[in-house]
């Protein structure tokens, strides 16, 4: 991440219409926003389309953007990203069939482990899709993007305590969805919630 003064300069220059400045902002955030979109959509092409839409919206809205603190731009871009992803999901609500080859044969232990991992990931993705949009947003920022609760609280415009509560409820729901017979208290999980 570049220094905040570099980003402030890029924001100022982008407002003045300098294309190179927007390119500098894109270079910093494109991969992070792609990871966020991909984690929410599980479709690399859709994630790339969303990243493009995020930057189009950012370019159009840059004149009204107010830089209030060091993380303002990050918060603003992730807020746009959340809106773009939710909009995409609403437009494309359909069941996603996973194409499987009829000739797929699990002959080795390694392939069996791989199949188990894929099934676990699909189950997790399905469970995450059953969370509220707000819970999905917070869980994605925390566990897929790697932000801390303070950074997430700036993005979602809630207190750190509210972010922790959202994470707690989301993790509890995930536990109940993934292992209903063994529902676990999220506080006893080894995953750090801070």
C-alpha cells in the first residue's frame, strides 16, 4: 500500500482528470477488490466485470468523494464493491450447476483428498450464501480479504463491537449450517475474531 500522501495526491490528480492518477489508484486496489469480488461470487469473469464496474463508479463519483481519514478511499471502494456485488447477485440469481465429467475416477488417495477439499469448499460457499448480505460482506472482508475489525468497521460504518457481533452471529450460523448435529459456539472456535 502506498503512503496516504501518495494516495491523496492521486485522488487530487484524478479529480482534475489525469488518467495516470486513476491508473495509480487502480494499481493499488484492483487485486484487492478482485479477491473480494471473487470470494463473494466464485466466478473469476464476474469478479473481473465487477472490478471494472467498481472503478467506473469510482471514476464517476470521485468528484463527490470526501477524504476524511487515512482509510477513507479504502472504505469507499469496498462500499462500492459491496453494492456492485449485491446488485450482480440480484441480477444473476440462479442455481449454479457444477459440471462433472462422467469419466471422473477417483483412483488415488490424493484425488480423493482433493475431491473432499472441493466438496468442503462448495459446502462452505453454499453456507456463506445463506448468510445475510451484511454478514457475507463482513465475513468476506475478514477471512478472504484479511482486514482487521477496525478496518472493517470503517468500511461498513459500524463500531468494532457491532462488527464483532456480526462475525459472531455469522460464524454461529455457519457452524449450524455446516454441522447441524455438532453446532459449535463460535467463541470456542480457534479462529481469532479480532
